[in-house]
C-alpha cells in the first residue's frame, strides 16, 4: 500500500448547521450568566431521554487591536468567580428541571 495516497475524507457538516435549531435559525443559549470577565453559557439539547443541559465557561478579553475575544483558559484570579458561576449555573439548571417536573406532574392530574 502506498503511504503517500490519502483516503478521501468524509464530508463534514458546516459548523453553522450543527448550531441551528429546527427552523434553520441559529441556536440560542438557554441562559447566560456573567461575572466579568467570565461568562457561563448554558445550552439545552433535546435528546431521546429528555432535555440535557451543558455549560461552557468563557473568559472575555480585549486583544492588542482592542477587539473583544473569548478563551476557555482561566487565570488564577478567575478561579473563585468561575466556581461561583458554575454553582449558579447548576442552580439555574436544577430549578428549571424542578419546574418542568412539577409542570409535567400537574398535566397528568
């Protein structure tokens, strides 16, 4: 077998398609919590087992051209704020799940 030949790569879906909702619109976060310079972005995904939530922790900063950028790397000074944002994110998610369980129980009555 000739090692210089490469196998054709499967077509990848554009990133935008993965971040769209069912009607072609960009998917929006369920919630965004901020504690500058950090933000926690909560996403909801519908699965066959029901809704699943995930959280992205992002640090915002200005680059050398004075443009806003985002990174997932944290400085040591960010750690306490990150912990508080993650705790608050958990509270938001748990509250939402509890409200949905209650609503579902009320609908069954």
